[in-house]
C-alpha cells in the first residue's frame, strides 16, 4: 500500500505541462502510424472522418478563444480555428475531387469531346 501512496503522490505532484506535452507527443506518434497504415482504398473515407474530427477541434478552439481576456489560450484558440477551417475546406475539396474520379464520363467526353 505504501508504494501506491507514493505513486499517487508523484502523479499529483507532476506538472500539468509535462502531462499535456506527453499526451501531445504520444498522439503524434499514434496519428502517424494510423495514417500510414491505411490502405489506398480507404483514403476517401479517412478524409471524411478527418473533416469530422476537425469540426470537433473547431468547437474546442471556440471555447478556448471565448474568454474576454487576452492570454495564450485565446491566441492558440484563434490559430486553431484558422488551421482547422483550412483543413475542413481543403479536405472537402480533396474528397470531392477524389470522388469525381470514380464517376462515369459521358460518351461525348470519352470520344475526345466530338458529338
């Protein structure tokens, strides 16, 4: 029991910054390995899920940017809103272009555009 008490004291005494930066670094590694292990057939659905995740990021960024006082959280929240918005609109554009590659072309375009 003494070891558990000592461990809980160590966790309580840990800096929140160290905890948050550790989580951030871990998420980078997990995201890297998840994205690179996706087969090409799943890239379009993955883009759609990425757009959904970015919309959740915007909600969190709006909460961070909401307070009236100007601090680092507000600045990072505003930056997160801009980057997530670019990611969402760019993702929709790429997904639309990828899906248009699978559409059948009309007969007139297949023969060189001559009717």
